C-alpha cells in the first residue's frame, strides 16, 4: 500500500469520526437550548462528510452498486460475527454496562443490515420505492413500515426516522 493510500484511509477515518462527533455535539447543543451552536456543528458535520466521501472516492472504494452491496454484506458479516462479539466480551469482563448495551444493539442490528443487503442483492429490492425506517435509539432498520414498537429497544413507532 502506498503512503498516499495510507494517508487517504487515515483521513477518511478521521473525517467520518469528526462528522459523527459533531452530530453528537449538535444534539447536546439542542438539548441545552443553543440552536446556533447546533447548526454550526451540523454544518461542520456535513462538511466533514463531504471530505470523507471525497477521500473514499479517491481510494477507488466506490464501485458498481452490485459490488457495493456485496462489500456491505461482507462488512456487516464481519461486524456481527467477529468484531462485536469480541468487543462485547471485553465490555462484560470490564463490567462496562453502557458499552455492552451499545455494542449488543449494534451487533443485533448489523445482522438485520446483512439480511437487508442480501435480499437487495438477490431480489434487486434496492430499486424498490418503499421507504426504510430507522430507530433513533438502537438503529433497528426495517423496510416499508415502522413497527408499533422497536423490537430491540421498545421505542414508539412515531420516533422512527423515515428514509426515502
């Protein structure tokens, strides 16, 4: 791997992390009644995502959609089969309850994502017009209609975020 490729991968990771961190900061600013700071954090988060996407494209990682779906299937499988179980084990051993819950939610939902991507590859449902719904607490993702309550964390249907 060239130094430039290493640099792009490092820059991509940093920009992604900054984007998500700024979104979390924006939520906190909203909670504190500081809409101007919240907007600034959201704007910076979007800019960081623009940078991350540019780095990803420069790496040649974005390919044809069928290849991208296959890559997503592999990535999701790696997360729920290897990455998260090891992390959950560490959290249990360290009695880190909040971390354990966060990691368990993520692992469970990665399995759902794996199934959704697999189905999309098999049935070309990626082109279907039906919306997806995402739970804002645990990330549970479902197609067409949000459940009355999230089956993982119990969040009410009206809190799900519709993705069109």
